């Protein structure tokens, strides 16, 4: 399902040549409510669509109401249940409001997926030219927001023995030249995941990370500008294609939000088609 040009799509002919297998997990989240941050485009959008296909009531959040509503409408049009809600993850007030609205609309909250990232996350910059403002922006959206969401969501997730899922990145595990601030923020999320899993385990709450390699709007745009990029990237992936946000990454998020992963916590699942086998 494609919501817009910035949404989910297969990354190369490798995936298309294999057809479009049904990777949805219908019914695995029926009766559950999941809130997704940064769900207007890219990985967040793909995850939201996959959650809807799995039967969840999806609270699609974004900075702009119209952007959140577009994805929520796509889920509803496909037979799912969703609501678009405004949420700026750098504002504790709007985070608390979005969580409260999710529970008010659907009666419960079973999982929170923190996908939102800095709007400058994919802008390469060497350390010499990087600014403190850029560092603070990455920290605010990734590290600080992970804490803000966790603290506000805890009572709701404790009530349902729910799941907290953080979207991190292979960059936070192996580093990335000229993206050091982004890598640092994502690395911090991995440590937070492990620590919070230990802290929240007695409450019945699972905390995990998901590190995807997928076609995001930024990567999609870069490949359009440089036709040689896609085959170069694809050649490094054993499975032969760049992951699709909805059909390759989304089902992994569904798994980590569902009872199928009830004994999994404190882990970061790398979904890269084999590209990151050393992580």
C-alpha cells in the first residue's frame, strides 16, 4: 500500500522479481492499541500500515495533523482502525496529550513505537562543521524523547503488560562517518533499551529496539538524484534488495508489539537483509 511518494515501496528489482509476498500478520494485534511517533512517512508510515493490517487500532502521530490523518485514512480505507493525532516528541506536553487521547479513543494502550527522528538525521556533516544546535536536535528527538515517552507511557503499558519499541539504527551500533551525532543518539537509544528492559521487566513491560535498513524518503530521493546509488547499495545486501518499510520492516515491528514476542526484551533486532551480519 502506498500512501504517498514518500511512503513505502520496494527498494530494487530484487524484491520485485520475487513478487510481493503477503508478509502481514493478520489478527496478531486484534484488540490492541499501538501509538507510533513520526508515522507520516518512511519507516514510521510503513510500520503504522503493517500494524493496521495486523488488526491493531493505530494511533498515527506526526507534527502536522494533515500528515497523520492521511496515513490514518489509508489504514481505515484498507479495513483497519486508526486515528491521526498531533504529537511533537520534543514537547512533553504534546506527548502526554497524544497518549491520553489514544487511551480515550480506544480504551487502552498496548504498545508505543518511537520512530520519530530529527529532520536533519540524514544530512551528512563532518565534526569540524557540526554545530551544538545539531547535537541538541538529535538528542531532543531521539534520546530525550525516548525518556519522555517512556515516562508518560509507563502507567498505560503497565496496565496492559505492553511493549515499548524504539527505532534505532545500525549507525548507532557500528558508527557512520559524517553522521556522528545521529549515530551517537541512536547508540544511546540502544543502551536505554537494555536498561529499561531490566527496570520494567517486573512490571510485565517488554522494551526492544529495531534497527532497519529500508527505503526512507531521504534514501529514495538520493537514489533518484544518483541512479548509480541503488545498485551499489543493493550489491552489499545478501538478500538482494533494500527493505520495504511496510512489508519488510513493518512485520518485525508487529512481532515485537505482539504476544508472539512475550519472552523477548532488551534486544535490538537488526533488519538489514543480511547487510549488518556482524552486529
